[in-house]
C-alpha cells in the first residue's frame, strides 16, 4: 500500500491546538507550526475506517472494552518489542501525563523528592510540583553528540532520599533511545535504593534503524516489580486528540492502587471511539508506521543537512527515536527573548522553546519533523534567513 505524507491536511479552523493556537500563543495566526508533538499526517486507513463505522452507529452511548482491545496491545508489544505482557497488567488512563501524576500522588508523600532527568518533557515538572513534591534534577550530559546519564549524581539523589524516578525512554526532547546496558545500570541503582520507576515510553514505536527500544520493565522480574510503564498508541499513529493511554504494571499491589485511584476519580470508563482506534492501529497499522518512519527519517536528514549548510552555528542532535529534532542554537549568541523574537516575529515559525524542558534547555529549540517535507523546507528557510540577517 502507498501512503501519502506529502499533502497537507488543512487543519485551520478545526479546533486544532497545533494550528489554531499559533495566533494566541505566538502573536501571528500565519506562523508555521512545527511545535506541539502531533503529526500533520493522516492516521492509518484502518483507523479512519473504524472511526467512520463508529460515527455511522448514530448513537454514542456508554462503551465497554473488549478482549480484542487488550489482546491487540499484548500482541503488538510481543511482536514489535519482544516484551511478553499479560492483559491483566493493563490499566487504561486518559493520558500518559494523567498516569504520571497519579503515580506521583500514590507512591510519594508531600515534600518527597521525585527525580527527573533534565532537560525533559515539561509535564514531568508539573506533575511533581502540582502534587506538592520536590523536584530533584539529574541533568543529562552531552557526550559525543548525544545525551548520556550521570549515574554518579543520580545515586547521590537516591542517597538523599529520592523516592521515585520519572523516566523518559525514548527521551523527549533529545531523541535518545537508551541501550540495554544503560537501562541495566539505571535499574541496579533503583533496586539498590528502593526507588520506584514510572517509565514514560510513549515514543517507543518511533525508533530509527540501528537502535532498539528496550522496555525498562522487560529487563528482569525485579525491575518489572518496581515499574509502572506508561504507553499509548497516540504518538505512534497520530491519535492524541482521542485522549487514551494505558499503563502496564505487573506488581499487583502497585496496579491495584492505581486502579482504585482511577476508579475513585471516575476516569475509568471506555470511550466510544478510542479503544476501536487503538485496536485497529495495533492490528492493521504496522505497514503505515514503517512508511511514516521512513518519511520522518528523510525529513531529519534534510533538516540536519540544511542547517549544516545554511546556519552552521546551530548544532542539531540526531534523534535515535521520536519524530523530534533537538537543536542547539547557543552558537547564535542570542538571549532567550531574542531567540523567541527570531522565531515568532522575524522567521514566522514556531518551534518549541528549549527552556520549556528546563534550564538546561536554554538556547535549544525542538522541531517537530512529522509534517510534509515542503512545510519543513519553508520553515527552515524562513528561520535560517532570519537568523542570518
């Protein structure tokens, strides 16, 4: 089957956060949006078909989850990642961020330290602070053009009382796909100090050749026993507006606590649309995924080459996973305000401001590569020309 990624779907005036918020957020409705992490690609045909069937029912009452839904998840992770999970380990949640927040609430107390590895996806900060916990930062270190973990500093945080680690694999925004050896070293520290792990693996399917996603909980029974893995089909198949995700937790006590809290908040009901879309994506979307990843890799190659030729002062960090490109713009010598003005006022593009991901992200920008090539070409042209004036 041939899939079309070069045509732009007109999402303006559709209540699109990505396209319709550029005016309110960045000051100009005509800014090109390559920021928030959703794709400008059509979702897989099987997903579109099943959603049309659900619409055609004409009545949108309460729904249930079927065994087929849970089995589709189990089969996908066995097939794609070699990870054997059970249907009774799965808990649905409205979003990965919801799961992160509930885990912080359930497995720490107010005032406890929660460790995050910075720079990192900004809701990691929010779910710690909003639950009245204390952020303990374990800054990642750039070595050989990629991020690596500072395990010595991490151990010091655990010794000082860090109770929980919010982990990001593959890493957002840096695009690292952590190796088995790195994960084992991390897991050994967590086991030694009794630290539970909430592993955000929403980008696990978006891994590029030469790299392999290793689910943290797949490393050993002992590591699985301290881990809640947060997952979703939404990043993989462009479904974020359906607000659906799931957790995999083999530890019965931990799962029971999360299940009870989700039930208490009454966020446990099935969606009329979401579960059907996820099942269709996992059972019939694999060919689409491979084609999409190939297209994104072409976009990444193009972006890196274009920036090297036209704005060599900036240094992209080649992503091992995700459809995001993390770009070091400190060589431009601009303050944060000047960098924002360069994007929004001069270049008329919206990439993500690196400070959103923590102080170590200052001077960096995150570019969403999941768009038609001509959009990426135009955005980079406008940015490089504005930066070179």
